C-alpha cells in the first residue's frame, strides 16, 4: 500500500548510537515529544541507506558531531520492538514493529554538542548506570548496560 499523496511512510528500521566518552559517561538527549523522554541518538533508515550511513547522518543531525565510519563501532546486533501506538501513523498500515541496529561511538569528554531544536531540547552527560536508569527505551537501557559489561 502506498502512502497518502505527499506523505512518505517511515521505514520500520532504525539505528541506536550510544555515544560515550573514555570514562564511559553517556550522552543523552531529551526529546521534544514526549517531554522528559531521554535517549541516545536514534533515527530511521532512509531509502537506499545502510545502517552505518544512517548512524553517521543521525549523529551529525542530532548532535552536530561529524563522524566517519571507522569511528563508529557496529555491534552487529539488532533489537526488534513494538512501535509506540502514538507513533504508528508514521508507518504504513499494519506495521507494528521496528528493527533497530546498535552502534556506539567514543568521543572526547569536551566535544561540543549542537542539538537539533526540532527534535531535542537538552543534553546531559551521565555515568552509565544513571544514564541507563534515565532512558525511556528498554533497548537503549540494555545497550548502555552492555557497553559497560565486563568482558
């Protein structure tokens, strides 16, 4: 089924990029909607994009941080989760789940962050355990905790 005239359906495939510094403090962004919802960088794949290309684009769009492919660590992990009911209208009828590719990125603790004001209202650096407790998504929480697991 095609999208209504002038509308593109969102692709039910996305990326999650856990950005951290060498001390494993985690960069979290507060969403515009719903207010108070904190997360790592996320974003949907666009037509023709690979997960890696999407991760590079989303990090830049949401934080202003310009990264290259070698800087990102692809976990070769996918999460499948149910799309929140209030966001399902963005997807084709009948689409209920999203597949999320997980990445991480280590940057300097003092790297400047420039938010996309249409998407995020604030950012904060938190120790990993505090960050895991603050994020609203279970996949984000689990990725943060996995990042700091002893090897």
